[in-house]
C-alpha cells in the first residue's frame, strides 16, 4: 500500500516544479510545510492533553473532571485558551524585557525541535541524523536554559529561587540520563533513533529493563513533575520560575510542559518499546504513526499516574537519590552492558537477549539487597531510645 504522505509530497513537488521552481527551492518549501504541519499537529494535540490529563486525574481521585463546557467537557481547553489570550500581558518593572519575552518561546520551541529526530513510521521522519541521541541530549538541555532565563529576567526573588532549584535538579538528573542513554546505543550499535528502532526485533525494555526504568525516572525529574516538581513547588515558592508570567506567556510554559511529557514518552517508546514497529507496518507504513502514539500515550499515562499518586520529595533527599543511588546504578548498568555485549555479541539473538536480561535481574537483586540492608539499619537507628543527658549539677555557695 502506498504511503499517503509520500503521495501528497510527490503531488506537491510536481505541482511546484510545474510552476518553474528549482528543485532546491521545492525541497525547501516542502520542508517548511512539513515543519508547520507537525508543529500545528502537536499544538492541537496539546489541547487534547489538557482535557485528557484532567479526566485521568479525576478518575484517580474519584472525581468527574471537566463536564460542563461542551460534551464531556471537550471544549473546556478552548475556553482556557481564550481566557489566556484576553488576559493582560504584564512585564514586571526592572525585568530584562528581551530575555523575559524570549524564555517562554525558547521553552516551547526546544520541545518541538526534539520531534525532528523521532521517526513516526519507516518512511516518515523529520531527519535521520546518525547522532540522534546526542541531538536529544543537547536540545533537551536548552529547555533548562529557558527556565533559568525566566527566573533571572523576572526581577523576582521567588522566580530566581525557582530557577536555582532548576539548576540543582534538572542539570543533576541529566547525568544518569546521559549515562543510561548509552545502553540502547550499545545494543543497537548506533546513535541514530531510526536505527535503534530498526534494531529492536526484541524490545530493549525486555533486554534492559533497568535502563528503561532509570531513563523514565530521570525523564520525570527533567520534566519537573511530581514527585520532582521542586522547580515550581506552588506551596513553597509561589509557582517558582514563571510567577511573573501572565496570559499566553504563561500558556507557552504550560504547553511546553505538556508537550515535553509527550515528547519524552515518544522518545522512551522509540528507545525501549520499538517505536513505530508493529504488525503489518511494512505493508502499511502509516500504521507506524498509530503504533508510536499508542505506546507514547501509554507512557504518558504512566507519568500522570506517578504524578498524581506520589508526594513531593524534599530537595536534599531528591539530590541525594540522584547522586548516591541513580548515578552509581546507571554507571554499573552501563559497564555490565558493555562488557556483556563484548562477551556474547557473536551468539544468537535469544542467547544475547537472555544474557542481558539475566544481568539486569542480578543487578536488581543486588540493589534490592543493599537497599533493604540500609533500610533495616535506618529503622534500627531510629528505633533506638535517645539518651537524655543529665543537666550539670550546679553548686550554690552560702552567702
């Protein structure tokens, strides 16, 4: 079956060429049209994510959710957009206007840029760069820069405090994320996202479940979602870095957060769940888009499940969890994966996969034993009765 997107692209190319345009200009116009279509699709999808997120959290908390504006509350996100559009646009006194206005645009634009290397189907992808994993790490770090810019340019101490927390949190959790991203690179022997998807005859989440779990946890911390939402922490620092933003500027931050969660879900699906791979996708390539978004929405639901079920972690505990637990664990998983890959690389697919899975299970059992021992010692320490020091005796002299 022919790919409808290729048919439309071929028809447009023929039409523009017939108008006397050069081949290079035609390719540039088609590329711009593809970018606009993808960006528009993601922005419309972000509207749906608002409604879907509210419905999901309502089910978690035994509520109904939006059900007044439109059937099943479907028009409620449109009402919210209208509200943001007509709200007053305020710029704080003393703010750096250029940086202040640029940061929400940067926060959303970097999320949209990540979709350039995510393959939707065997023949549908933005660009197949051979360093796609490195591109994801580099562009993902720019969103952190946008948040820092917002906190610094707002001329507000609460916003600046939220930006400082962003530096402490998001930059720290990038370390185990970058380390663990090397695991699918080793398994696929490539940094290209589409090549990694092609290499998953067996999903990498089966071969390397610990890597998938670490990547999911660090991704949630990068998103700044519960239990790692200390960059906002409404009850502590009054909404954090974007406290001074109103109207659509705040809306851009909000849309960027929603789309970033979906983007991370799509990246996770491509790296560990086979991406667009599924039944009959070679015969009908357009099915790859369906498979990719089904997997991405499932991971997005897991992220929402964690967000609406766990309390916020204290800042020192959160950083200690990263540096004392996740980073050493990710290094161990990477080293074991690299060594085992060299030892069993020439064997059959099943022996290779079972060896990797067994190594992950052994590491998980050892980590559980260490954590249980630590928890046992902590319980014993807390249960010990505190020794109360006797006050020093004071002697009184007779007058």
